[in-house]
């Protein structure tokens, strides 16, 4: 038997969801603007143990605003998580009902089915049909619950709240050979090798005579979570899309039809050379 109810109102949860989209869009624009207006010349040299490999180092200036970008990303993720919490709170108050502990209401994200009842006792005033929909979107329904979008949002939000920011670092991008610049005459190289960034394979001399060079590149933000990483520019629209789909399914009972679907970003395992950046 399906419960028959219909309540129309302006949802604060939906407003928070749209606010997440604003944060993400603004951050992507900020990253593009920074790269367009800052020339990043990364000190680069051949690896003495492997001539086909270049060692790239982070330049002292201009300083990449990684911490600012991480905070901006965390604000967007928090709005995604909050939109679901507010939705759960609103549903607990439908038809004049009141939950036993209003301050303890939150949207459950459960990785193990056995813990479902324990984690949803605070949602007793939600109509059963809506609670069943919440149940259907839980991470335990996929092969690897730890890689479910809700697990990801919850984990990133917890990092943002308890560690001040999510794990975000930058990678050098635009590594084309024609952007290698000869080392400036008279420029000391001793201090250039302080902060390792990335090693890449490259068949050819560095600069004009296989000597240190400067590489004109961009900085691309990367998000790290649970030992894997994805480009920020690919991750943000997917997180928003999937949260929106879950939100609309719970409120309507139907999954929204695909429309310009954003694919899940390509995740790669975090190389050991980036562990310091990701956890720093």
C-alpha cells in the first residue's frame, strides 16, 4: 500500500543544493582566472638516475592559493550534505508531525544494511514511503559502498569540519615541451629544488643543453579521498548532479531523466610522491 500525500512548499534543502552549485561554479571560475593571470614557472631538471625523467618543483612565487581553493570546495560539499539533512528535517515535520528529538535529525548515510534500523530511529515521524526512498539510495546497494557518492560527500564534509579543509592539492598541467624555457642567465639554482612536485617521462633535453629549465604551466586542483584522487573540475559537477538526482528521487519517487549527464570522474590511486601534499 502506498501512502497518499502531497505537500508543496519551498524547500530550504533545495536552496542549499543550489547554493552548492554556486560555490562549485564560482571556484571553477576562480581557478581559471588565477591560471590566466599568474605565470607559473616551475623549476625543472633531469633526474640524474633516469635521463628520460624530468623532476618538477613547485616555484616559490606566485603562491598557489591551494588552501583557499580547498576551503571553497569544502563550502560547496557542506551545502550538498546540509541539503540532505534539511530535507530529512522537513520530511520529519510533514502533516504536522514532530520527531522525538528534532535536534538529532539528520540524513542517514549507511554503508551496511544491518545498521539501517539503528541509524534511522530518529526519523520515526517521516512517512514510510519517503523513508523507503531514503533507504533505496543508501551506499550498501552498490558493490563498493565506500565509493558511493553519499559516502564520498559525507567523508569530504567530515574532513572539512574536523580537519578545517578537505584534502585538496595541485598538479602541474599543460606540460607541453614547447613551454619549457631555458634557465635564466645569472639565476641561482640552489634554492629551486626545495619543494618536489611531480616527475614525468620526457624524451629530450631540458632547456637548450640538458640543463635546468623553467616550465610554463598551470596549476590544476585535485581532490584526494581514501587513497584515490580526481580532478576538481571533473568531480564538482558530478557530485552536484548525483546529489540533485537523489534529492529529486526522494521528493518525487521518480529518478530524473538523463539530461546532459556528467560522467563520474576518472579516479586514480594516489601516487606515493603526492602523499605529503595530500595529507599536509
